[in-house]
């Protein structure tokens, strides 16, 4: 994973959709969260969603990288990356989230 390509506080928003489960370890996912926070301007928003680790989702990725992001641990992981105003909304098939870089 490349880190530091963009200057800090460069973006007003960062988004990631249906890709977190492809990041091969929780530690690298946490680095992604920290990098999102780093490149956000103060008050900037980080939004995303990913699939839930139900049986159909697991079957689709059989033999591929699959590291699901659990909705129960996601708030503390985003906060540990320096983000605030964390909201995690799990549905039966997806996990949606928003967070902000502190102003």
C-alpha cells in the first residue's frame, strides 16, 4: 500500500465503496483509515460501504482475498485513526459509514 502520495489536508472528502474486504489484513485496513484521515482537510468527511460477511458474500470471494470489516469494531478503528463523528449503519447485506477529520 502506497502511503503519503498526497499532501496532508488535501481533500474535503474521501470515499471507498466495496473494496475494504480486498485489503489483506486488518492492520492494513487501519493504515488505510489513518491515511484517509491524514489527507482530509479539517472537517472533511470519510464515507464508505462494504459487504457484510454473510454466506453468499463469502462464496463470491472463495479463493480470493476476503477480510470483512465488522460493524461492531469499525467505530473504534475509525476513531483510532483520528476520525470523529463516526456513524456506522449496518444493514443485512452492507455496512455503511461516515466519519470526519476533527475541525
